[in-house]
């Protein structure tokens, strides 16, 4: 019986070199992937860990009274009073306008004095009393300044109104509402894009002249 013939061609030196080159490339690619993947994963994990650690170690305790209610918070040292009010306490009546202390939309009272909450770090008011626009009314009874703004139509779009009212209350309390000129001077830090200034002045004058308790 005739033996089965072997049709395979003899292995040549070039075949060996090609196979060796392919094996080398495959192994190199695999080694590169193995080497790089743990590093990238470690860096990503490290970044997430840094964020978690920052949330724990970079926060500071903050104790303050807001609209008569005590609050004990943990805040980042860089957090402004404005952001704490809006984002942590959901007191969104205080508006973020320019965020640079130029428009007055974020005006609140700290221990009775008006401040721009966008320029005030939360840790600066530790242990103090803060009053926002939400704290002026007593239940359904509006504050006299709020009533005067409604009566004299002291707003249009209304975005600046909370800051205008907070500043107006402080203006009267400070004794700086004795004339139209003085009111305009001491309310100049509050900008109204709609231009309702005459009505705002009228509202403040009524409250001042009426001797309403504010």
C-alpha cells in the first residue's frame, strides 16, 4: 500500500522569523496593556479617593442661626454664605446675580447689618444670626417694607427685589433714609435692571415717614 504523501512544505527560515516577529508584537502589546491599565486605574481610584477624603477633611463645622432657626452644618472653608443658603438650606429667596458683590441681589442681614452674601464666607458668620428675605414676614403677615414695595410697585422682573428689600430695611434702620438723595446714595449698592428706582425710593420713604416698626 502506497504511503500517504506529506504535502506540507518544509519550514523555511523566513517563516520562523515571521512567527517570532508576530509573537514579539503580541507579547509587547499585552505587556504594555498590563503595565498601563493598573496605573490608569490607580490614578482614577486615587482621584476619587482624594475627592472623598476632601469632602471629609476639608469641611468645617458651622453653627449659626438663620431666620430664628439654629443650624449646625459642615461646610467647605471656601463656601460662600450665598451658596450655603441656596444649596444646603434651600433658602433660594436670596438671589445670585453678579456673584462679585456689585449688584446687591444677594443682600442679607448678619447680626442686623446688611452684607453681600456672595462675598461672605460661611465660616465668617459662625455663631452669628442671619436674616434672609424668607425671615422678614411673620407667617402670612408681610413685613412693612414688603407691603410698601407691593403698594408702590417697587419691582418689575423681581429678581433684584429680595436684595432691594433687605437693603431697604437696613437703610431705614441705619438712619440713612432722611431724604430722597440719601436713600439713593445708601441704596446705590443694589442695582435694578428694570429701572424701578423711583418706586423703590417711594416705598422706603413711606416706611420711614410712617414710623413703621421694622
